C-alpha cells in the first residue's frame, strides 16, 4: 500500500464499529512511521488485525495505538487544520513540502532547490515566475539572494505547534524535564509543568510571558494562529530588542541605532505606528481589489462573448440551411462548404479569444497573489514583519497602477459574424456568391472614429455636437444599421443627461447632440450594438456659462468682513471674519464662532476637517480641531523656515497631506505638514518664470498643480506640487491684464476663478489660462462687490465670493 506524503486518510475496518484514523508522518516508497488511532464505541481493546497493521509490522514499523470513543473523534477539528496546513506548505512545482521557500516579487513562493534554480537563465541574471510569467532579476547571489517568505515560515511553526499540541500525553516539562507538562509558554515556545509555571511568573526575565493551557494551545493552532515569537534583537547591538520602526528606511531598529545611524530619520515605537501602517497596507490593497473585480468582470465578458459567438454560429447555420433548402440540388455542395467555413471561423475566433483570456487570467493571478499574500501576512505576521513587507507591497501595487490598463483586459475578438445574402437573381450563374460568411466586411469598432468640438468640453446650457463615423473591417464606410446610444454622466453626482442621436445621411455617419445643465466633470458614454466605441467614456469638462454669474443664486448676510472661505467635508462653510472664524450650514446659518485672531485671511481644512487659519497680523498658522478647539500654532516674523512676513493664503493638498502657505512679503511658498512642521519652500522675488512678487493665495486643480495669484506681477503662475514652474497667464479680453489678483478658486471642471481687487471683478479662465469671462463690478447691489478677499468652491460646485466691505457672501 502506497500513500503520498503529508496525507490524511480514514479507513473503516471490517468490523463496522471500528474506524482507523492515521496520519502519514513521512513516506518514501512505503510507510515509515504511522500513528494509528482505533475509534470504537467503547474503550474495549480491539483486535488489531487490519492489513495496515500487518503491513507495518512486516516492515518493522512501530505503531502507536490509542483507543478513543467514536463520538470524541468526530469532534476533533485539528484534522481539518492539518489538511489546510499541508495544502499551503506544498510547492506547486515539485508538489512536495517546501524546502527553503523563496518569495518572488510577484508574491509567488517556490522551493529554492531544485525548483527555482532550474528556472534561472543561462546568464544567471534572471528567472521567470512559472505562475504569472513575471521576469525576476537576480543579484550576484542568484536564487539564494531572494527574500524568504515569513508567512510560509509561520505556517511551518504552526505545524510544529500542531504536532506538539497533538502529542501532549505524558509530555515532560521542557524546563525541569521531570514534571508532566500542563501548560505552554508562548514566548519561550516550550512546555512547562505546574511548578515551573509558578517559577516562570516570578523570574524577572519571564514574568511577563504569556502562559496558556494545553487546550488553549490546541485551539490556537487549530485556528492556524502561529505561536507568539519573541521580539528579535538588533544584529548590530545584540543586547537591544528591535522595538523601533524607522519610517525613512522602512526597517526595524533599536534605541542605539537612533543615536548615530538613524539620527535625523523619522522613527517611532513599533507599538505606536503599527496600527497606522496596517491601515495603510489595507488601504493600499483597495486598488488591487478594484482591479481584481475588473478582471473578474472581464473574464465573465469573455465567457459571454464566447457564448454569443456560439449562438451566432447556431443562428447563422440555421439561416444557411433555410436559404439553401429553398434552392435546387446544385446548392448542396455550397451548403457544405459554407458550414465548414463557418466552423473554421468559429474555432479560430474561439482560439483567439482563449489566448486573450489566458493573458487576463495571468493578470488575475498577479492581483490575487498580491492580495492573498498581504492579507496572509497581516494575519500571521509579527508586527515587524508586517512593517517590513509594506514597502514591497506598495511597490507592487504601484507597479499594477502603471501596468494595469482597463482596455487591455477586454476581449479583442468580436462576435461579429453574419450571413450576407447577395446574388439570388443570378443564382444559376454565380451560386458561389449567393451566401457568404463574413466578419471582415462587417462593422468594426476599431476602425470607426469619433470626432467633434463636443469632445473638447462645453458650458452649461450649451448644445454641443459629436460626430461618429462607422467603418467596416475593410476600413470602408459601413452600410449596416447600427444601434448607437449615447449618455452624458456627471462624475460626482452620477446625474445623467440624455443625448440626441441623429443619422446625418447614409454610409454610417451619426451626430450626437448633448446639452449639459450642470457644471463639473462629465463622461460621454457612446455604445454601438452594446459595445463601447473606441475612447468611450470621453471626459467632458463642463464650465459654467457667463449667464451663471449675472445674479447670485444665494446671498448670505450677517458675516463680519468675510475673507477666506472653504467648504469642509460635511458641506459646511468655514469663514474667516478678520478676528474670528465662523462655521455656517450650507444654507448660510451660523453654527459656531471661535478664535481670537489678529488680522486673519486664509483658511483651509484637511481630510479630518481640522482647520488651518493664516493669521497675517501675528505672522503664523493656527490649527483648530473640527470642533473649533485650538490645537497648535507655528510661525513668527522673519524669513527663515517656519517664519513668515504677512502671510495671507493657505491651501491643503489631499495628495501629499501637506499645507501650502503664500508667504507674501517673503515672495515664496512654504510647505508644511499637517502637524505644522516645515517640509520645503520654493519661489524667489522677481518677475521671471517661477519668481513671485507678493503672492496672495493659492489652490490646486484636479491634476495636482498649484495655481498662485502673483499679485505684484499681475498674473497667475502654475507650479507642480514640488514647486516646478509649468506656465503663467494674465491676459483677458482686448489685451487687458489682471488687476491686483488676490483670491483664487478652481471648480471640479478645472475652471479657474480669480478675484481682482482693483476693479472688484472675478475673472474666469480655463486651466490652461484661456480667458472665458468676467463678472461683478464695484457696488452694493447683488452681483456687485466691494473688496474680494476670498473665493472658494462649495460641494455643489458653486462659487462662494467673500464680498468683504459689503459684509456678505454671494454664491453663484
């Protein structure tokens, strides 16, 4: 009898009351060591006459016999746990238990030798993962230089603990080696008797160790939880434990390491940062899960497409038989030819589709491996190991972001076969042209194209047109009647605008007319016969029309000389009133007022609704909690880091979680972290590109570019978040330039609004600086202004104007 290694087998004896349950501990050609349990309905010794015992005895194998009740055996769950362990500890190449498992960057694990070593290229510089075909570069050490998988190592530890937990009868104490073990130390990973457990609690080095009972140990390993490992010690300072995590180097260090090697690095205790980094790891998996969902949906599309092709084949074959059966005997041969041609074309399409599907399945394997590896590591890894694996996981996720293309996972092979019936009138002379199976002359999404000014954007209330030209596989204008549908969707609210589809004339030309009524970013979805056309969905930025600014939609009165404004994550409006800060409902009702400030201007909020206010009079930044409680402040007069000179504007960047301050009289931008620490600064005094003259305010667009009102130079300058100059603009209609630009805001369509404090105007530009319109003017009527010190965009994409000397907010 031959049994595979690490297998669990259950046999029933000839006697119906007896079950033989045994675990193969190790085997080659035959069993070498077998632990056998006879399970009966009572505790009577049963004659051991089963052939398995006879075979074991004949080979000189010792059998460990234990009699247990059948009911008790049915409650044992460690058997299932062992099956799970065996499956996870098996190398998929050699189908044997892992030997020196090595982790590839794609998170697949194989034995070092001979599995991975066989895959190394002749030059020894790389190998290809046999699961996902990822090319793995190798160092000079070769396969030995690859990372070991701590997750697999922990599974082996679980298996070891499993065996210890199972073999707990008459187990000797691992400390005194005389007493019978009654408990287990998770830290020492050893069994202890009652006396040694008592002593364990009084010894200084072990008094904080975790002691558990043998039953608890069984439950622990049955749940596949590894025994707790002691905190590792520093390889450079062996007397110190690795209890500190260096965020700069992404590695574990000890206290001595922080003094010299990591002196100026960003580090903290492992216990204090573990939760944060775990959350970041879990959050980083979100795009992986989303991409995996896309892949799984795409695989379903492959199945649907294959089914459609099969259905088309059946339908076309039925039409072939119908048409030819109506004709004379001479068409019988052509019928056979057509059916055969159809079969060949169908098989070719299915073959092409299967090849494409294979590539998508590989992508699924990559995403699944990353997801399962990280989740497994988070479940079984120690604190340090979880932190150490973070950088590789983040790197892999970033690789997915650049490698993953949603269009690349869609089926390329089309279900586009059809039957063309031409030549009936001259059937006797040209019967071979009577019926044809054609897919190259039918409609082609790849060759068709979409054009028109409507793809470049629109304004609210404006009708725009997009043209669609349908083409065939042979790149000729399609004559087929198509089911073309179009829909304009607002990205933020998901509101949909129906589009009118007009057939201009024959030969496959269509016009799509749409008229958006809501400003912001939209997507234009165009489908033909249920499939998205090339490029769909098309991004459409809808800017507000000039008529939107003739009169405000709402006026909020009762605010004291309003300056900077910002909408928080709840949709509430935060307003600086010179010496105080007020929070208003979206309708303009005051909820609270707080602070005692000296000539404050700008305000912004972070992702947690903490508020940051620029106090120009005291040259500092004040931080308040979301409830209005003072948290901290930083700044003093001067030109050094974290010193300011009449700072006015501040904005928050969600991408890097930093604050950007317009340090007005220092002619620069200072970048601070949300805990008010200096990060960097850029800008110098002057009128060249990238130079500033009294910058007043700044804000970000959707591409993470920073727009700064360069007041002294009468222009707006655009920088990357790192401070690299991109472009500048200032020209309005008739050659006029901006006049004292102060406040700036950008809506979801990347339309830019700039206040001009001289003429009390608000000028509107595209993100590239093309002038759109100007509204406002001096006065006290609605739609007129008297000193505009603040602009912001609320959650409805409306423009909030701080009409300071008129002591009101006007919303457009």
